[in-house]
């Protein structure tokens, strides 16, 4: 579904806030309750998409991944069942991924809104 009746982002749309709200209100509440993830995908400018600028090479990306894996192996030294972040349980998450207050507030807002 488009974010506005004319298919543009709310900041670019010529629709009034009331028109946008009415448009979005066409989706029933019970259906929205079943959608866990809402992702806003902003448009990509043609110039950015077709530019000849190059990003990282595969070798550079591989080097970063290998370095990250080495950090994870060092972090979980002495825990043979945990070899990477993906294998952490609740105990490790609390130990290694403590959230600061601004992040907790953002998470709280995202969960309540």
C-alpha cells in the first residue's frame, strides 16, 4: 500500500493530513495488528542509482567479516557452544548488549506506537 493516496511520501504529497489519515484508515485494525514490521523505503534518486562510483570490493568486505568473526571468537572464549553473536542467549545478550537510556527510550516508543 502506498503511504499516501497519490503514492508519494507524506512530506512530498499534496494530500492533506486528513486525506492521508482517511486513506490509511482503509486498512482494518485487525489486519494491521497482524503486521509486525513496517518499513519505509524512501525513493532512490536516479543519479545515485546509476552513478559509476564503486563501493567496497568483495575482498574488502570479506576482510571486515573475518575481523568481526575474530572479535566474536575472542568475546566468547571459554564458551564452546557460542561461536558468534547469532548464538547468544538471553544471558549473553544482557551481558554484551546493554542498551543505553536513549536507546531504551527509542525502543519503548517503537513498541508502544
